[in-house]
């Protein structure tokens, strides 16, 4: 018996490629990791090509639904491995940012095409159970009806509606319904970065909300980095002030502004290598910064490229 792989039809390959972007968006929003999402899509491809002796389309009336079901179930299995990694992670854990290639990026940039869920929202989704998160992503982000979700995760529609209700209540309790206008977010990001990089204490006090929190995800691989979230305006001002004094400000770092998970954010480069991604969460009125998410773990920045001149 030959061990060579069975060739897959061009039609089956084309179907997979056509729906890959959708699968990437669903899985990434379930996992919060680009690397794990790519692994899940590889597993989905192998499952797809293994059926039907190289003719995956045989007997499939809705290839899109079939592929999403495979991808979601592989993602649910992968979620357990991610949770185990988080248990031994050094310092706060944040999702891997999805960074657009540059300010001039067009519609061919996957980071812009993927259904946008903000980094702050992904942090909230981390507190859901894997099934609640899958249902929330499929229903709230991608518009799948409960009946179709029931088939994807092999549950009855009543159970799916209950999962959706719990997830929606939890998310809405932790996320404001109001989202700041992109222009307001961009202006707030620029004001904050100027103050933080320049060590401008007065400007930081003005833009930070009293209960602001900073999460710094360095994975133990950057110095300095807080091993716990920094809470409260005074502590946050001291944190960024000491960072600027130690030379972590403008010295040796180049600042650019990119779209990160659909929002304007700051990206710092050290030479050609990405150093950190900084995303802000604003108060409902858009006037002050209520949360700062700093991802500087190099392992989570491997997909970030410096824009070519």
C-alpha cells in the first residue's frame, strides 16, 4: 500500500481558500492568538483533505458551514492548551494583537478585513467559558443564528440560547455600549503617548481617569515590565514617569500609529524589530484613558512588520 498522500481536487482547495478568511476571524476571536489560529487552520485543512479520499466536497451541501464547524471544534480543543499556558505565564496575559501593516493599508490587509473585536473586548472574552465565547463570537460578531450555532457546536438550540444569554450579560456588564469615535480615539492615543514618552506628569494626570489600569504583557522577556496590573492614576503616572526616566521613552524607539484590532493604537519599533504595541481603552465620554494595554512579549509581535519607506 502506498503511503503517498491522496491528491486533493482543485475545487476542494479553492473552497478552503475562499472561506479561510472567515475561519481565521472566527478562530482568532475565540482564541486571541494569531499563532494558535494559524495552527487551528492547518488542523482544519488536514481534517478537510482527509475526508472523501481526497474529494472533501463529496456529500457536502454547504462547504462553508462544514468548514466553520471543523474550525470551531478544533479551536475549542486548542482552548484547553492555551489555558494551561496561561496558568504558568509570567505577568499579565493579553491577547496577541492583530496589527495592520501600515497607515496606508488597504482592503487586502487581513487585519483590516477580519471582523474587528477590540483588544479590550478580547480581554473581556477571556473570562467566558470556551463554549460561551464560541457562541458569543458566532452570534454577536458574525451574525450566526442560534439554530446554526447549535449544529456547529453539537448542542440543542435551547442550550445555545442560554449560553448566548449568559455571555451577553457578562460582556455588557464589563463593556460600555458607547464606543469612542475613531478620531477621538486617535487624538487621545497621541496625547497619551506624547505625555508618557516625554514624562509629562501634568499631561498624564489630565488625560488619565482616576481608576485607570495598566496591563503590561511582556511574558518575562522585557525589562522593565510590571508583573501585576498597575491600578490608580497616581501609581500609573509614577509607572510611566519612571519608565521615561530609565530611558524607556523616546530613546532608541521609533513610534508609529497603526490599526490594532480595528482601533487606532501606537506601535513602537527598536530598529526594524517591533518593541511594543500600546492600545487604549477610553471612558464612555471619550475624554480620558481608563485602560492601557501594552503588549511587549516578542513572541506575540512576530507578525508585526515595520512599514517600508
